[in-house]
């Protein structure tokens, strides 16, 4: 029997590592997953030991390779993706010099303020097309220089999460243009490292990996990587992509005019462009896409689905227990309860800034807030307020994309939040255009597998690989759109009023050693 080539996609997420095996028809025939947690030793900090990712990668890949539908001889290529911005440093022996500082870590606020004061925001924007934000990689290096100089002194290589997995699998020191865009050290317009930015920040450019276009085959599985994972020695590994660009490939957001909205831990509005279009002051990220000669605009709500997850874990224990007894997803019961509250939640608003915020308010000091609670407020009101608050934040980002010259007549929804018909309708009403969800639920890992398939010639291009991605559950704008402007106005007013308080509260927090 003739073997069928398979491409494997691996995604290093915030709370789990996922792998999928995809056949030449673009069908996922198998998947695996391993979960983990990150640590928050101080408010606003988020870090983890990168070896946890490698341990979980080995476990998930061995799980996948043990399935009868996945024959080792059929594995043709590997694609990697993962959370962007997170900083991993390794020493001369390829061992991490300390915990990885994650994308949602906000400890670098003072570092960012100092760098902007020294370079000016305009100069940073000229060099990178983006603004300096706490979550990006470069400020984390500057923070280590100030607070953990020994960790930085021992570093010989800078890596992003997926590239740490690549190092363990292949021994190669590579990254791709889309993931590198989020370091604030890439000249995104020319798709190369910015020597000027490295010099301006006094960052040693020798730390940076060689950068490639995402579908390019750059390395192969070596003997120890094969022994640890069950993958065949010599299997090609492509450069891969940052998780948002890979998610866009996996959901078909590949051509100009296509816009996606993903609700995972964070919430993302993503618009593909055929040219580099940095927005004024870098209010939206302007990054390289995972497709050669294409770019994208992106805005991020840092704690979208993460806000609802916090609420589930903190205040919904009874619903979680009931869901366990019924064998259903707890979010079904949580959102069903929220649907009993009226639109606008009888005046209750929620600001979803549990991890600070990025777009449109680049404010690491912002924090989550409930406003307008009365003695009539129920848990249903509060839960719906969370959904409305996240939706308001995403709608603000979507409006910025529209004014940047990347219009759309519909939006593709993906991520865990898109599985809820109630939340889909709320988002559709807020954005003001029809929406649809894609039938492919594997997102970034799926996109990484498609990129690998392009790299080895299973598909001629990313456009060919994504041509068959289908949509379902189309949602039209409904009557709820009439209520949204009032909800949004209250939400926006709340942030403006509280922004000075956030800054003052941050100033009173203890500074790190």
C-alpha cells in the first residue's frame, strides 16, 4: 500500500502544547495535547521554565506517534508555531539561563518608558513600524540587563518558544519573520533584523537567530530529538510562524481584505495586507505574515478568554461541578447563565485588563474592574459584563483596522470563544458586519502543518494549502447592535476615567530588586 505523506504541526501555547497530523487533503487525522501552567511570582509577572515546554512536546509527540493512524514512515515534515514575544535565553551549552519571560509579562513598564524617552517613540516606529510595548521581547532583554545581569551575561542565544523546541529537536538556531516581528528588533518592511534598533538599544546582535520565511525548510530532526519524540531522524522542519500568523494560515486569513477575530487566552483582530502599512504611532502591530511578501495588521486584547477563565476558576465552582456531572463544558453553563442577564447588564461594566492592556490602550498599569454593581446585581450580570467588556475591547481594535485601510465585509471567528453562539452573536453585533466560524478547530497548529507541507512541496503555495478551508455557522448582525453603542460608550468612558488611577496605583507597588 502506498504511504500517505503527513505533516505535523506543533503549537507551544500559553497553557498547553498541541500537535496535529495533517494529510495532503488538509484533513487532521490525529492530534495530541499536553497541559501546563505558568508562574506569576509578582503582580504583572508571567514566567515559566522552558524545559516544561520541551517535556510536554516530547509527551504530546510520543502520544501522536503511538496512534495507529500515524506511521513514522509517513511523517514528511514538521511545522512549528507558538506564543509570540516570550523570551528564552540559552547559554553556551544550550541550557536556559533562567525562566522564560512570557508574552503577557508586564514587568518592563519602566524599561519601556526609559527607552522611549532616550530614543523617542517616533524613532522606534521609524525603525520597526511598531511601538515599544511591555510584552515585546526587546524590553525583556533590557529588564534582564538591569535586574538579572548574570542571566544575560551567560546568554549566547535568544529564542522564541517554538524555536527552543526547534533547538531541542534539531540543534538548529533559527526563527521566522512573523515571530521575529514581535521582538521589536526586526525591520518588518524589509523582513530582516534591524541593525539600527539593536545598536540603539545596545543589544548584542549575535544573540539573534538566523531568520527565514515561514515555509522554508531550515533543519532536520537529529538523533536525540528523534529518540525523545518518536519522530523519524532526518524529518524536515520548516521555519514556522508566530502563533497569530499561523492561526491566520490555519483559518484562511491569507489574502488582503480577509480579517479574523480569535478569542483564546488573548483576543486578536488580524488583517492581511499586501504591503507593509505601519499605523501612526504603531497603535496596531504591523508585522510580517507567514506568507512571503505579505504582512498583517494586528491588535490584541491581552485577557479575552483569559478573563472568562479567571471568572470560571474563581467564582463558578458550582457550575464547574454541575458541568462535570453532566459531562459538558463548564463554559456552556456559565454563558447560558450570562444570557439570562439583559444587554448592558443593568449598568454593570467590566474592563478586561487583568494582565494590563495592549490595544488600543498600551497600558501595563491597567487592571480588571467591575463598575456599576448594585444590590440587584447577580452573577449572571457579572458574567455577561465580562463578555461585553471583552467584546468592547475587540470592537475598538476592529475599528482601528477599518480606519487603517484594511476594510472587510465579514470576519472569520476562531478560538474557544467562537464556539459559543451567544458570544458569536454579541461579537457580530458589536463589529457591525456578518461573521462566520471556520470548520477547522486546530488553528495555529494546523497552520504550522500547512506551512510545513508548502515547504516540502505537498502544496505549491500557502494560498493553495488554505483554499479548501471552509466556513460554517454564519451569523448576521442582529437587534443587539442597537444596544451596543451605549454599552461601548460606557466602557470607553470607564477606561478614560480610571487611567490616572491605574498609573497612581502602579506607582505604589513595590519595585523589583
